[in-house]
């Protein structure tokens, strides 16, 4: 979640995305298989789409990549680099204006820092080479608050939040391919994808809504309003692909939505300021980061915590408070599953949380850390955000 700044001084108009016909639909699957969109890697286990992100399942493509945690600091305009083996800061480098998230590319070869330059026209993406941990040349890109990738890897989806727009771009050069307006989704920011890759659900932070996007034909399918929501944040699909979980910072919990029917079907209470969602490496638990405040700019040492939900029962089975208070925001799970790494948004720290005991280590970083990523991570390809791998 970002600080919203209304801005309309830069207006670009693009054509509607290409329409892909029936010829691009995948063939009917055999029994027990999922028919995916062409180009998307097959679903190995239909009851656990996170099966290929289990501990130890590192892609050969990332052999030799440095084990690092990359932390974008929104206010200080830099990235802090942490060695997860020692929990020490080993580097800090400047990037663009207002870095929000560090996003692994679909092919796992680049980590993109999304610098959305709030209230300014100079948004950009900064590539990081994960083999060296060093940044490359920044590319000008309109308002990249967040970024995802189509399941076939052919397009990056830049979430231009201030413009209520999704920009489909070349995943390597970031040249614009097409744009899709989402006029009914103020504060469009976080997303997750159906098990077959045909659609995605995006959260609309400033209107308590979701928008459903057809990724095959690149069009908006509709919107729904969450029943008691006020500020939906992160979103994650269940291991079997049947429902989506939506963190809501005002509702203090997670909404459950049937993605195919596009209908709210439940709610799971969590903690104050429910914000980020991360599956465990075995695909059995969902770690829920509660930022400790309902405010966009919250206080330091708030009532931050992490709730641990069982996917099978949809029950919170443990709550880990941040000692002395804190503001756990966004991040991911270590490759071995032993630590949950989260930024402490209003405390200028990063938390490394032991996933067995809930014990917390705090590491000072830059000013207002946000969507950190842990690297490397298990998986075959990345759908974006801070490491939505499958």
C-alpha cells in the first residue's frame, strides 16, 4: 500500500489490449489435469499449485545467484541488501524515486525495483542482477507501483495505480505493448492469478473492491464490493485454486472469494491492519502480516503481528506479536521455509521471523521499507510482486 497522491497532470492514452481468439485456448485436459493457457508451465499438482515452490526445488536457472534480501526503502530512495545467513546489511544503493517493491521476473533472471515516483512523472524500473546483487540502468516507466507477469511470460503487467490502469509491457525491454483501463478500481495495486492462468483478481484499495481481469482477451470482466472491507491489500489464491484470500487493512482480516463465480463467500479474522499474505513452503499455511494500524501512515511500534492460518480449515492457529510493537508489511518466505522476512514499514527495520517459534530478529534499514523480496526462491517461474512463484 502506498501514500495516495491524486495526480492527473500526465495523461497517456493507449489502445485496448490485443484480443486473443479461441485458437489460443488450451486443449481439454485429461482426467485430473488443469487446462492452462498456452505458454504457461503445466500445473504439476492440481490440489497444490504451490507444489513447485517447496523447499529445495530451486530452478537450475538461478544456480549461483547470491542469497540476499533486497529491501526497497520508499522515503530514502534506495535498496538495502541483507545477507540472510548473517542477518547483516552488506550493501545499499540508490534507485529511482519512491521504490515500492522488488519484483522477480517471469524467467527468474532479473529483480526489478518498481520506483513509482508518487506525484511525479519520472517513474522507473531498476533491474538488479541476482548473480551479482548489483543494479543496472534504470528504465523510465509510467507509475510502476507494482508489477506482475502474464502466466505465459510474454508480458509484464505494470500496475499504474494513480492512473487506474494496467500497462502490458515487454518483459525484458519494458516497451509498451498495450494498456487496459480499470476505471472502477481506485487504488489498483495487488493481484493473484487463477490456477489455469485465464484471469487475475486485483484489489482496489481506495474503494473496498476487487476487479476481475480476463488475461486471454485483456478486458475487465467486472467488479465486486467486499461486504465490510475498507482497504483491501494483498491477495493470494488457495493451493487448490478454488478461492482467493484478500487481506483488508480496515476489516482486520482476510476475505474469502470464489474466483470463478467472483463472489465473496467468507471472512477470517486476523490482526490489526491486515496487509500481506505469504504461503508456507509446504503449501499448508498462510502467513498473514498485520501492520498494526488502520492508517496509511501509521505510528512506529504499533500493534503489529503475524497470524498463521491453516489453508485446510481456514482457521488462525497462531499469532506472533512483534516484540515491543512494530509494523510488519510485505516480504516473503526464505527458500528453506525457516524464516518469514517482512519489512517494518513505519519502524525502518526488517523482521526475520522464525516460522517454527515466531521469534523475531530486527535489522535496521532505510527510511520506510516496503515490498522486500528474498532471493533465491524455489519455483519454475514468477508471476511478480515480491515473489509469487509457481
